[in-house]
C-alpha cells in the first residue's frame, strides 16, 4: 500500500496517470498541466481550448481531486443548462466510485470513501463534516438561483455558447450571471473558466484574459482530424471551436487576408473616416493605396466621438503622407470635414445615397482578394470586417473600407486579366455606381 504522502503526491502531480487508470487514456501532457492548475491554482483563470481537447474531462477529474484532497472547500460547477451540469456531476461521481480512487483515499485517510450525498447535481463524501450541510460539490445551470450561496471554488464550463453569439439579450444575461459569481465567491476563493470565443462583447470580457490552445497547438488532433472537422461544419463554427477566432456566421462575406505588409505601401494613399457621434459605434479611419495589382490597407478604430479623435486622425494622415480624406455629410452636414479642413487636412465630402450593406457586399467584396493589411492596423478593425454580415452590430470598419474600395474598384479589376471589367465591361457592379462619390 502507498504511504499517505505517496498517494497524495500521485494525485497532485500525476493526474494523467491517474486519468489513465480511470479509463481516460487519451489525455496528453498539456491536459495534465490543466488539471494540476485547476486543483492547485489560486488566482482566477480562464482557459480557452479547442473542442475535443478534453477540457471538460479535465474539469471532472479536477473536481473529484478537490473533493478528495481539499474536503473542506465548497465547490460550485456551472454550465449553460441543468442537463449539461448533470453530465459532469455524474462523471465526477463515477470517478469517486472507481476502485482506484477508493484505494488512494484509503491510503491517504485510512477510511473507505463513501458518497454521503449523491444526487444529479450534488456530491458530498464522508471526508467532509460541514455542520452547515453544504455539499462539497454543487452543480448549477446558468439560469439557476445563486441567492444566499457561497463557494470557495467556482468552475464555469462553456457558460458562453452560440446563443451568446446571436443574442445580445443572452450576452447581457450571461454577464449578469458571471458578475453574480464574483459576489458569491468566498474571500480567497477562485473562479476557473473554460470557454469558447463566440462574440467580442460576450461575458469573456469580464473574465481574466484566457490562455489559448487552438487545434494546431495541443497535438491532440492530427492534420486529418482537423481537415475532417473543417469539412463537416461552417467556417463560423470551425473558427470559433477549433481556431478560437471570432467569425460572425455562415453569412460572413470576408475570409482572412494577409497582414503585416510594410506600412510604406500605404503612403500617398486615399483616406476615409467613418464618424461616430453618440452611442456604441466606432470612429473608423482607413488608408487604401493601390500598388502593383494589390490594395494595401491601413485601418484604425476608436470607440469614441469623432471630435475626440481629431488629433489621432490628423497625426495619422500626416505620418502616412496621405492624399485626400473622404467623408460623408449625411449625419453632420459636413461639420467634421470642415473642422479637419480648417486644420490643414485635404477633405473631400460626399452625400451617401447607397445602402450600406450593398456597398460593402459589392465593392469591398469585389476587391477583397486583392487586399493586404499593413503593419500597425488594429486587429479589431480587421476582425470587424471579417465578422461582417448584414445583421452585424458594428459595421464601421467595413463601411469605411468599402467607401475607398468603391473609388478604386474599376482600376483594380481592370488590371486583373481575369476580370469581367476587362475591355470596358463593367458587369453587375456598374448599376451601383454612385454619381455623388
């Protein structure tokens, strides 16, 4: 029989071997590190790992180990629905019932492990003697009541899901739930989150910045596995679940484009500003330059009123030796353009008479394969374009970029030997020509 110290060290330091004894024989070294951190870590933590990386299995093993090694702690486990919670609680119960676990507990405590509470959502054992009667592990769906509850350890597992992607109301509800978790966490306690990226403004914005492990990082999935998953689902789902990137939906128009081109390639280019005034919109600034058959783009965004961005806009316009700066006059009757012109910027105004989605879906889509983003472009600017759909909450970056694409599309496509515009045939885009631009 192992000594108490040997059995304790085995659970603490060799969870992969322990998992294999339990029948979880596919875990790899990174999974072992996750379990160790789940059991022994002290600070709030977020883990973002691809689907089929066994992170929920790791959580169930960690929950069982905490019940054994830290029996005085009260732990809560939360998933999106009660049904999801029950699956993991049941798995933790099976781990505690396993003969290998019973043997290790006998080595550590000299008693036979017995689950004194064993329901669909709760576990307690004879290792605990809580006079308050609180179970060692309590599972709660994200819609369950948290009033009056307090826990030392809180695990959330995918409390953000596809519903948060498509519903602002659901995102706001999940945020409130997560904020309440902070209130019920005991002093010195810890929240450990495992999650998937569904929306830039979901509850993950309230969590610690996550450690990320894509399908290319863990070594769990082969190239064939990845190709099969990519083939079997939409780009939106694959990017969110396996590459841990935001992508709007099946209706997305724009795929990824190369980034990191030399910034000098946008020098002397055309500029555009899409102004934000009040609300949650962004002020978007774009430079676009056509060089040797490619469109080089520099983009920045600020989530504030355009007047608060004047210094940034003027500084970037000067630093990149830009030409004309285009702005529409619909919203402000040309006030911002006049302000910038009075400060030395070469502004050109126009009255926009085209539907925004049509403009983005025609002009920007038509030239997208020629686009290369230069160094210094905001990642959020690129993501907003790649996430764009007709129903997107924010479209400031794609709108600004599309306005410059509209100015250059004829030139770009006419130089393409395979373009329908070759020889003066303007194809379908001709009917969208804006006489005011």
